[in-house]
């Protein structure tokens, strides 16, 4: 403990890099606590430049120590988190000195294992618990000096994906995927037994041994040039589908997040011909039903946004709206759904229909089914209503088919006196979007019109009563005022839509404005 408290006191008056290197070589069999002590002493040695005797063979010693530091800084689930962070901080500090300060000039290239270690510490997030802001800063700074080495197919594809990650993920590759990364033919064989915990660990070394694997995989996805993907995509799909298939919430969330980053690099043609578009859809859809009470609310709040976002990105990539008429993209997609290829207009119509069917599936199996199961959990309801808006905006006028389910869902929240200002705000934005996208149908149906009028009037009443008791709200008053503002905006949209649809609302709204105080503000009328 004395050495750990004051490492400088244990230093000799003079030492060379070669002596330090030889000392490290003798410490290979140390236990973890002794290794931490050695790291601390070495860090102090490198910082005390005045005691360091420089020699001709320093460059060789620097390379050997750099490899050792990178290896000893790598993390493992077997170690305590505090110990991992301490080792990483000391190891990367020393590595930074060895690379940038001690050599006469920084090395032009670093060994690949050192770069791999730097990548594994370059991101500080809730998923990389072994990192800290200082270690991420050091790693990112060092990596920036070696982009000429890290941003090459040889490093990203050959070394990381094929040499490092493929062996880690190969044992747990989903059975829905072939060895070439394409969609496999459905098998009628019984599902493979999961086996004991030991067997699970042997099948998922990326999860239990190489804990850095997901972090490194994300880095590759973020940094691989778009033009490289068409030739190398099969190296990415096994890890992606493995992560999406894992029962662990943090891993499943990361899988969806990484897929959202990866999909824009894929073409619609490639997704169609390889079958990956359908495969990614099948992998994501079950996540939409990770709902309370079977799934804790906190976990659902992580899983749902990541899955919906990935599905929306998949929609944009798989069914691009801006495909030129008669383009190969439209023809490829249509060829799988239509026995004959028609005119350019027919191709675009079929493409649009397939896109709408995809969004319909998400809306029905995700939003409405999810609401039925989780309506008692406001945080989940807020997420569902938010993504309902995004999906409906993509569907446009095609979302009219969902009005019969959408309006009751929104009405339940807008008319409840117990809805929070945040939930009301989200719901009002979705109602505004619904009006803008479906007004030709909505305004011509009296039942729908009355439903909207009821929503807005009761919501205004409830929120106004909350304003009267505003002294108890404190800072929450700002949110309440924003809700009132959105109610009035929604009312103006409703009235403008009625005018566009040539619907006379004097008998429905006019009477309400004359008899109920405040309704004139809601509908921009004054009785």
C-alpha cells in the first residue's frame, strides 16, 4: 500500500528504458494487484524524465513496452470495474508518453494490437463501463494520429472484422444466416438447445471474454467508407444479427443502434437480393413487444426507441422514396412481389405499396399492440405516441386506414386529467400530424370531427384548471403553458383543414364557442 500511495518514493535515482522493459518482462506472472502496482510505478518512471537515462536502443524498448501496455490495458469481465479503470488510466497514460514524448519522433505506424486497444477505449458511454472520459480522450487523440493506418480496408476489414471479430461471433451466428452472410432457407429442424451456462459462454466469447467486441464493431461501422460496404457487407451481418438476437437488453439496444448506423451504407438492391431487408425486419420486430409487465419499464424505455428508429431507417433504405422512375431499385423490389414487370408507373406504384405494407406492419404489430399491453405505463405510452407520429408522417395520406385506432388512442390521453404535461405535448404533436396527413378523410367524417373537438375542449379545460393551481407547479408551469400553446395550434390546424375540406363547423364548434368560456381561443373563433 505504501508504494501505491507514493510511487515516486520507490523509484531509483536513475534508470533506462531497457531496464524498465526487462523489469516488465519479469512481471508477466504477477497477479492483478501486483500488475496494478507495476503499472503505477512504470507510469511514475516515465513521468520523471530527469531520472531517465537515454540510450541508443531506446526505440526497441519503447516498442516492446508499448505492446505490453496495450495488452495489459485490455479489459475482461473477470476483473473488478474499478481495477479495470485504474489499469486503463495508468496504461494509456504511459502509452501516450511512450508514443508521443519519449521517441525522437512519433512512430509512423503502431502495431495492430495497440490500435485495437485504443479503439476499445475510445468511446465513453453507458455501454463501455471500462472507460472513463480521460481514457477516451487519450485514445481518441492517439487514434487521430494514425488514421492513415486505421482507415484502410486492410485494418478495418481484414484485421478487425475477419481476424479479430469473426472468431468471436462465429459460434453464435444466427441460424437464419448463411456462411456468406445471406438469408438462409427456413429449416424445419428443432431449435438448437441453449445448453448450460458454460456452453453459452463457449458459444458467445464476444460477450463473456472479448467484452470490447461490440465497442470495436461499432467503431468499424462508423468509420468504414460507404464505398467499401458493397464488397464487404457479409463481414458485418453476422455480428449485427447476433446482437439483435441476444436476450440482454443493453446488447439488444446496441445491436439496433449499430444497425441504424450501418443501414444507410447499404443499397436497396443489395438488401433485396441478399434477403437481408426481410431478415433485419424479422430480427427487429420482436423487440417492439418487450413491454411491461414482462419487461421492466426502464428496459422497455431503452429497447423501444432503438428498435423503432432502426425500423424507420430500414424503411428509408429498403424502400427509397426518391428512386428515379424505372430505376433498377424499383425494378428489383417489384420483381420479388410481382410476376410481371409493368410500366415505370407500375413499378413505382408497387414500390410504394410495399413500403406502405411495411409501415402498416410496424404500426399494427408495434404501436397499437404495444399500446394495448402497456397503456397503464405513461412513459411507454409517450414513446409509442411519438413513434406513431413519425410512422404516420412517412405514410402520409395512407395513414387514414389507421384513424379508427389512432383517434381513440390519442383521445384517452388528451382527455385524461392525469396525463402529464410532457405526455400531453407529445400527444398534441401527434394529433397535429394526424390532421395534416389525413384531413381529407377525417374532416368529412362527423364522428371523427366530434372526437377531435372533444379532445381539444377537454384537454383545454383540464390544463386551464391546472393553470389556476399554478402556484403548486413551480418550474412545471412552463410545460403547462407550452401545452396550452400547442392546443391552440392544433385548433387552428383543425379549422384550416375544415376550410380546405369545405366543411361547415358552425353547428359543431360555433355552439361550443358561444356556450363554453375559452373555446374561442382553442378554435380561433370568438363568440
